[in-house]
């Protein structure tokens, strides 16, 4: 079972779901293999960006930031690659800024950075630090960021716009008004994220974003997992463990945007707040748990692994809708039972998850030299079958 995040005294219990950090005490680090696999292709994009970003004057530190770091384990490979990439070009100190919500598991983050054998720390003149504030605000000094990274984070909404009456995942709700409210919230959050990053980014800098995307059918993917979660919540209500009004509030404040929604702020001119899209593609990532099940035939492990991913990612947020504090015996019992039920449902009927992901590279407009190196939006991007691809 995942350890639960402690209650936040300032959060009103049971009002509606709030976006909370991932499960604490290293639980996200232990239950984020799917995310680690999914972000891997974007590491090459980050390496390419590290090779071309404009570097500050040698008297200034290079700043690399990681937006939505959680416990940090999945940051080590990309941030390590970014450090190596810029280090090949410059010797000055590198500040690495890991950011997340204030209640994030920052102690796990720092222990991971200091002790994990895959940490980037052995590299010289690297100075990690953390910021606990929502990335929907400006977090860094204007024009200070050299290279940014954000994986699996910007799909979490600043706040849910409404309860989801009939599912945990809004894209599977039959309620069109709720789906539309979430799409609007996601659109305005994406604009806030981009606007804040744009202020922070130096001319000629890059930002690489990996984010859950809408699938070809417009859904968020992972259907067996989300259906199992909703069926389990309904079962808990039936058994009298959970109140119906709690179940209705337990929708995920999470939205998977389509390519068109991701590109929307950039409009026809291909620019937003001084940022241009250099690369935008969606793909379906590998369900490693399914592959493992194919070779072992162990359905229980398949169910338990996916339930662990869901618990580590979603439970702290879902718990904020309970009418009991998240770490109270009642809440812990409900969430433990939910995890067991989700695992059992998935084990009873294992199905490969679809894992739609978008990779995005954004460039902050720089001087003429940088423009020549990076090309413009129109030179390098063309729209093919609804996807933006480098031409
Ligand atoms: N980057 C890691 C962790 C992703 S988990 C990886 O690739 O595996 C998503 C993270 O985004 C969580 O730690 C969550 O707390 C954080 N997050 C969600 N909303 C946020 C916000 N508004 N500001 C900062 N971080 C946020």
C-alpha cells in the first residue's frame, strides 16, 4: 500500500477535490515506472536542446529547471542529460531548480538527489535546490532560465472546475458540460503555465514538456484503470464505506489535452508570449506491466502494479474529497480498499493500457544567431495528419 500524504490543515476537508502532490514517503518514486518509460524519448529532445540553447555569460550560472519533480527519481536521467549537454559547452556553475507544490515530498527529492546511484550529483559544480510553489505562477527571476524540463505534471489542473458526476476521469464522463468545463480549465492553465515560463526563460532558451495527451478517440487513455477505479468507488458506496457525495467529488483534477489544444495558444502565427513550438508530437507509450504479464501470465501482479501507479498518483488528490482527514483511519481504510479493489478488477480482466503522451519543445525567441540555428516555426513545423512534426 502507498503511504498517504499528511493532511493539510488549511485545506477544508471534503469540499471538493483539490490537486495534491503525489503519494509521500517515496511512494511515487517506487510507483512511477510507467512515467519513467514514457518520458524516455523526450530525453533525446532535451539533449538536442542542451546542445543549442543560448548560454549566459560565463560570470552567470546556467539555470536548469524541473517543473513538477515529485520525489525526483524520474528527474535524474533527464536532468543528468541536460547537465552533461550544457557542460560540454561551458564550465560555469549550474543551478538545478526542482519545483513542485508546497506539500510535495521534498525530503525524498533531496535524499534521492544525494544518494541515488543514478543521480547527476557526481558532476562538478552542480547546485540543486527546490521551490515549493505552483508552476502556474512565475517561479524564477525573469530571463534567468537556460533550459527547462517538465514531465507528467502539466496535466494536473490548478483546481477542478466541477465535480465529475459519473466517473473519476472526465474524458469518460457522459456529461458534456463537465467535459467542456475541464477543457476550458485546462486551456487557461496551459496559458498560465506558458506565460510564466516565458517570463523566466532567457532569449534562446528551450523548454521540453512531456504531458499526458488525448488519445486518437479524444479520451485520456488508461480506460481499464479508470473504469476499475470508478466501479470500485461505486462498490464502496454500495457497501456503505463511502458516501455517495464523496464518490461524486472524487474526480481527478487532471486533463489530457489534444495536439490542437496544446497548439491553440500559439495560433496561426505560431507564437505565444515570445515562445515558438519547435516540436510537438503525440505517441502511445509502452505498457511495461502488460509486457511483463505477457511473459509471466501473472494477472495479480499486473493488477497490483497498475493499482500502485493509480494510488501513488491520484489518491492524495482524491482523498481531499473525503469527509474525513486524509490520514484518518477512515480515509486510510477507504483508500486501501480502493487500491485492493482496483487491483482485483484489473487482475480479473487484464487489458493493455493505452498511454497517450505528448512531447513538446518550446523555444524562447532569441537573437538572430539563435533564430538561424533553431529555424522558425514555419520552417521547421508542418501539420501532418493532425500532428505537428518537424519538417
Ligand atoms: N516529473 C516526475 C513527476 C511527475 S508527477 C515524473 O516525470 O515522473 C506530477 C507532479 O506534478 C507531482 O509531483 C505534482 O505534485 C506536480 N504538480 C501538479 N500540479 C502542480 C502545480 N500546479 N505546480 C507544481 N507542481 C505540480
